[in-house]
């Protein structure tokens, strides 16, 4: 389960960031997940809640945003789509993948107000 290793690295970044900003706790952590990143958000969320215990991120919510991919539909042309499916959601035609991200980005942190 590579999500545990990802969470360990993420928690290291969050701990460093919180210390620099003097944040005692975090309320929300926002991640942007590339469609081809291989990251399963449910598994990442499970690992995060288990590994965050006793850290500044304990109890914080993970919010996921999927980075859409660019597909080509023979009928409609190019479209952005946030699922790895090969049927056009507009016309039902076949899709061909043109570009999709493999990245995972930390794109925002909200400190706890209390």
C-alpha cells in the first residue's frame, strides 16, 4: 500500500509547514490528484487518518480534487474529463486519452481556528 508512504511524506510536509506558521492544528488539507497518479483517495484517506494520530493533522479533513485529463472524441472533438473512462459523456462516442497527470499536489491547508 503505497498510500501509507505518501501519507508519511505528506505528514512531514504538514508538520514542517505548521511549525513555520505556528499553527497548533490543521482543519483541512486539500490535495489535487492526477487521473493517472495511481492514488486511491479512499486508501489515502484511511492511511492519513491512521498515521495523523498525535500530529498537527489529527482529525483534519482531506479534500480531494481530481485533475482532469484531456481526451479526444471522434464525434465531439477534445474534452476534459475527470474519470478514466473511454466513452464520451456528451455523445457516447469512443474516447482516446491525449494527456493525463500522474502527479499528486498539496494545494492548500486550512489551520484550525480554535
